[in-house]
């Protein structure tokens, strides 16, 4: 019988550690795209953060010999010099694009094989790497972007995030995992790096006056979303790294996960193989060779909007951080260079640039007297510190512009949707989390958004057209829950009008304490679908009209 996809990939991994293949891959790069064998092109390059990409218009194949490179940035911490290096690489090799991801990475596009060796060396010289940014290994370890500067944080956990990241890509025994493995370590009270959707998440809190960490395992989204299971143990900071290794080894040695790529994530130990929290704790303790203190799981924070936009005081007296809104996470090379220059000019030395899970960025260590000048310099580059409710809350995956799996474009549609909602609802008072995803895999995290949009093709008289399924009411923190699919197959051209109708309905019928998530959860799906499903407006800017009369009568 022919090999299954899972069997082929497992064989390739067993034959050779892709992390040891770089000298051979460099020879292929220098010989050009056509010299790279399919096994390397489609698999081994991923372990170095490299994927093939399309031609920028959703087309793939031999006519599009380009690559995406994902740069691994632990805890999202960058120095101005490192940001300048990435900006330079984007300008020289990547047609001036740099995308911030929901895991605090930066992705470059349009790269050609012959240039990859020079790009790798430039990253290494800057103290950066793309190793394990993709592939069946430990992905970038995320954390709070305000680590060390947040006045309210439980602890600065960034050193732990970096240590785990280094440890799990330095040892060859961790290259061959069943699938990707995502970790989060946060010392903040808000859980802004979204620990609930990671395979492993360490969350700090205080126990008897000392810093302790809770542990959650098995989180993940994709087509089978699952919020991480809280384990009934308490860890000291010194136990975080050994426990991270132990959990990684449990995942690595779970042979039951290696037979089906679609069910190879750690969450399927719980979803398919019926592991319990107690069973998982026992497995950790067996790996450690000692017991861990039993304790109730730590309590999730309130369900707040987890971004850091705006100017706020740091724990260091006289210094401020400035959260900068990056529309759909996409920066031009010139914008990234401006960020590097602004941080170098106005911020204190060190990791002054921090990338966020909301695809924005934060500049830290800014003296009070420099905040205004910083804001003016960033605004001139098209990076506002103040942003609309829609811009600050909208994120998107890569979309079919560059991704083989996506069926819809997301980056440009996210920008268009933001501008359309700003025009229709210019005074909307609160941030709304709108997540666009080009396929069911949820890189854009539509399951945990106020409004989640999953790309789909819609039948029209003119043939298939891009559209979205609309999911409502997702969110993390206290009362965490997944968004529910409320309306299917909305043409992309009608999306702004339908969402504007929904948001007007919310404004008219909400209770004073309601967030959008609260309102959606206490309103029947049928009623919400009726509001979303009204006939779209004419293709002119929406003014005041009676489009909600029917929905209000039903309410």
C-alpha cells in the first residue's frame, strides 16, 4: 500500500534531523528554486521557518518560485537594531512587506532561493533566527509584551520564555514532535498572550506572597477548537523550564498522535484518547521523578480587551510605553524602519520594541517629555498610537495572497472592512475584536473573536466568489467560550453592511454593562442571524436608514 501523508512525513523526520540539514539546503538555495527536491521544498524547509508561497494573487506552483520566511522572536522582544535589520531585509529581498503574526513573529514574503543564505546570515548576525518557526517542533514561545514594564504584572516572565525557547530548539531530541507545539509563559494579570489556546501555558499568580505558576495544557484552535485544560498543580518559577521539557517529552512520545496528521496536536490526547488532568499530572511527575504540589487551578482574569494601544505609565518612574496600532498586522519596510528609528531615538536602550498577539507593537522606555514627539514620528509613518475601535481590534491570517490553504484574501479585506465600518459607525465607542481567517485552520483565530470570519466560497450567478461564515461571541478569560457560527456564506462584498447592521442592533438593545460578547451570548442565534441576514445596502456609504426595523420588531 502507498504511504499515507503521516507515514511519509514520519519517515522523512526519522531519516534526518532537518535542523542538521542546513549546509546541504544552502547548496540547493544557491542553485535556485528548481534544484530543491520536493521533500525539502514541502517539508524540511519548514524546520527553518521557510514555506513556499504563491504569486501574490492566490496562485501557486512552478510559476511562483517564492518563499515566506518566519522570524522567531521570543516573547516578541526586539531591539531597535534588530528591527532595522528586518526592515532592511524586507526592503532588499521581500518587496517591502513585513507581517506581524499572532505569535509575535515577523514574516517576510517574496523571498527567492538564491537570497536565503544571505538572509539567514544577516539574521544570525543580529541575534535572530528562523529555526523552529515552522515544522513539527516547538514554535515561538509567546509572552506578555509588557514584561518588565507593566506596573501591575505578577512577575517579569520573559527570561523564562526565552530560556524555554532556547532549550527546546537546542536539543536534537525535540525536533521530531508529532506536530507543532506552542508554548506561552506570562507574568501579566490580563493573560494578553492568550494562554488558553496554547499546547502548554504557564500563568503567574501570587501564592502566600510568592510568585507561583499555574499550568494549562492541550489548548488549540484549527478546525477542532479546544481551550487548554487547567491542571491542579502549582509550580515555582524554577520548575517552569523542567516542566516545559517534561510536557514536550510527553507529547513527543505519544505515538498514538503520529498516525493522523489532522489529529496530531496535543489536544487530541484529551479529545480522542480520553486523557484526564490527573493522568497528565502523573505523567509530568513521572518524567520529573518527583511530585508537584497539588493546588486549585489559578483563576482566569476578567474577559477584557487584551491589547495595549495608547500611552501608559511604566513601573519605572517617569517612563511610558506606547502601544501602536498596525492595521491587520502588516508593516511596510519603511514603517518598520521608522519604528526602529523612533525606538532608537526616544526609548531607553534594550528590547524597546515588543510585538503583540493582536498583531500590534509597543515601544517601551519613553521619557514623558518624548512621548509627543514619538507619537508624531509614528503617525507620520502611518502608525497611529490612537486608533478606531475597529482598527485596534482587527487581525487577520495571511490569506490566499500567500497561503496555499486559504480560499479567501484576508489582509486587504481586513483593511477594507475596517475603513468601511469606520465610515458607517464613526463613533462606535468600544474596541471590537474582529478576526479574519482564510480557511478553517484558524491561524486568524476566528473562534475567540467577538466577530470571527472564516473564509468560504459562495455561489453566485457569475460563479464562485469569496465570502465568509460569520461566528459570534467568542472570547477568553473569565467565562471563556468559543464563537458560534451564526450566518453562513456571506459574500465578502456584503460583509461591511451586514456587520454594521449587527453592531447598530447591539447599540440599540444592549444593557449598560453589556460587552458585545455578553450581548451575543444572551441573544438567540436566530435573532442575530435575522439581523445579519437582512438584504445588503446599495454600494454607497451607509447613512441613517430603517434597515433594522424588521429585526427590532422581531426582538
